[in-house]
C-alpha cells in the first residue's frame, strides 16, 4: 500500500499545496508593495498604470505571473528610464 496516495493523504497534500501557494502569493504581493513604495524615493517616479496597492492586490490574486509583469514594466529595459516631466539630461539646445 502506498502511504502517499491514500484518499486521506491526498486531501492533506492538496491542502498543503494550497497553503504553500497562498504563502508565495502573499510574499510576492508584499514585495511588490514594498518596491512600489520605494520607487518614488529611489527611482523618482511613480508606479506605471496603477498605484502600488493595486499592483499588490493584483499580485495577491495572480501570483508570480503578475509579479513578473510588474518587474517587466518597472525594472526591465521595457520601462522608461526617465520621468516624462523631468528635463532631459543632455546638452542644452541653443
């Protein structure tokens, strides 16, 4: 008899996977919220599209996939490197 595949143990493993998934979602949502809160201070810009709380809620529901989208939009080469309201850092035109 296989101990890991009995009906009682299957529900235990399913509940365990759900708990681990919830912990991962909460962890990524907390990280996104902390990063979005530090963006105005470190990068001198606000989160793109929506605020940090909405990004955190989306990450709480969507998990790692939404966290990857957040990173792509804010920290990869896809994100704009300058604020749109800041003057350009190049030489002044005559």
